[in-house]
C-alpha cells in the first residue's frame, strides 16, 4: 500500500512539474554545461532545511550528456535530462525519472525522499558557486542545495 501511494504521489508530482516552464529571468549565459558531465553532488539542504543524516544522503550525478541519476534517500533514481548552457536542468518528460521501489525504514526518510523527488521533478534554473550547486524548483530558488563530492 505504501509503495502504491509513493508511486502515485511521485507520478503526480512529476506530472505537475512537467506542466511548468521553470524559466528564470536573467539565466546565467556563462554556465558551463559541459563541466557538469561526470560530476557528483551530495544534498546539503532540502527546502532550506538540512537533510537527515542517515548514512546515505541524497545525491545527483551527471554521468553523461542527457542523463542524471543518484540516491533519493532510500532508493536510486535515473533519468533523461538536459543541462543547458544557460544553466537550466530540463527533464525530458514528466515521467523521465525511474526510481527503485525499496521501502524506507523511517517515515521521516520516506518524507524526505518524496519531497526530494518532487523538487527534482520541478527542477529549473541551476546556480553554480564554487563547490555548491543550487537547483530551483518552481518559484523556490534554493530548493535543492548540493555540495560537490570529491575523490570519486
């Protein structure tokens, strides 16, 4: 039952995100989309709050052009997405993210994962400052804030 509820919520969130344009005035024309390829990032904050320390923080990776992947909290995800030279992260379709279906042992982790996937589904403008990557979702500018992972 929980898996079905999670799948329905994720589907609705991704569908709603696909209906928005997520455009931002004054996009960074100097954003180097190619530099994102091969990079790995660990989530520091979600909705402005620190992430739950569970041993495995949510991540995002850009393994190759047109692909994203990572850990949502309890489950792994992957999908098709483009990073534009203006710094926009655009999912190829509302249902472009595939997620494994393991149950989170902790209700708080489950809520964190659902919110992470919802915000990622609505991803728009990205801002890169040093080793920090911020992703806008809807009108929320720093919805997802990541730290670059090193040594991987």
